[in-house]
C-alpha cells in the first residue's frame, strides 16, 4: 500500500459500476498513446498505484484529477467530454448509456462482462443477444455492425475456456416470434439446442408460466468477484440502464431464483427448441 492509499479511505472500498467504466475508459486512452502507467502517474505527481487502481475501478477520482489525466494523455474532444461526463455524474446507484448503435458496443457493458464470474440473462420476446446467430442478429437489428459485435462478444465470453458461467432464460414467446424468415429461425433454434457446455446453460420459460412482472421485463445480472457488488443491466430501444444499488440488485437476484424454479431443465428446453426448429423448417 502506498502513502496515498494509507490516507485515502476510497482505496479500500469496492468499486462501483461507474468507477469500473471510468477506469476502462482511462486505460483504453492510455494504451492508445503507448505510454507506460508509471510515466503517466509521475507526470501528474501521483503514484503508479493510484493510476493502477483508477484503471481497474477500485478508486474514484474528482473532475480536476481526471481532467489533468486526459489532458496529459492528449485525448480528443469527444473522448475528453465522454470521460468528464462519467466523472461528473451523481452517485445514485444507477446510470444510463445511449445505445450507439446498440448496447453491445458500450464500454460499461464490456468491462463488466470481462470481469464477470457469472451472468444470468432473461429475455421475454427475443433470443438473448449473446445467443443470436449472425443472421438473426442482422435481421432483428438491421445493422451489419451490430451482428459483427455480437459475434465478437460471443467469442469473448462463451467460447473462452476461463469465461464466466452464463445462464440464459428464454421465454417461449421468443421462440414463437418470427425474426427474419423461417430459415433464420430454424438455424437459430437449432443453435440453441447445441449451447450446452460446462459454462453455458440455456433454459426455456414455458408460456404457461404465470409470473406477472417476473416474466414481463428482460434483464441481466452480472456477478463479479467478491467484494465487488453485482451489476444489473437492462436494455431499452435507445438506452441501457446499469444498476448496482443493493436494493435493485436484490430484486433481480430474486427474479432469477424464481426463473430458475419455473424454467424447464436444459434437456427438456433443447427438445422444445428442436421441435420448433422442425416447425419452421416445414
């Protein structure tokens, strides 16, 4: 522990979702310049430990410190403004980020997925983005870039040998909902039958489930290594909401426990997906 840590209670607390987003933005900016962390910290009169903890989201920083840092790194106006907005946001336990062009490209999402030890996702009307085939993603988004980014997310999270444990809950309404054409749906549903690995589970929430608000809204619960608190992510048409408020997190933890109790097991889910794939293939 360096001298700054001894006198700074902020250094001992778990990070927040916003701190981790800020840290990733700073690290990406510094990496783009090719400058070493020690040299950058020394130029600011700070320790290497101060910058290291900032970059991993274990320490907050005020607007003056971050302004000096991004200035030292020669950030362009757009990057500087984006980072300053993060710094100046009030700590309310939640924040919004515009989808540009979709949630898949958000730094706040990427940093938490990279740090996750477990992810639980529920979608009521569409196939979850991390399970979508390229054709399905292209059909539902109308955007080639979104389809490509989703494929890259799948490679990073679902195919990595040390990736998180991911539980997907797909409502049966999403299976009934035609996206693209029957060929797209057939391929998508057959793909779902094959997603059964040590780290990935795909389970169907039957239409008969009477869960009220439980099944109405999609959400994702990202569990991090302790002592970091979990983060809830909910995507809308235009923005994505990130929450690490303990009460909000507790609501979604109960939601996923209830979904796990109501959903079909993996094998029976796969049988339903296969049956619907046959239906679309006729």
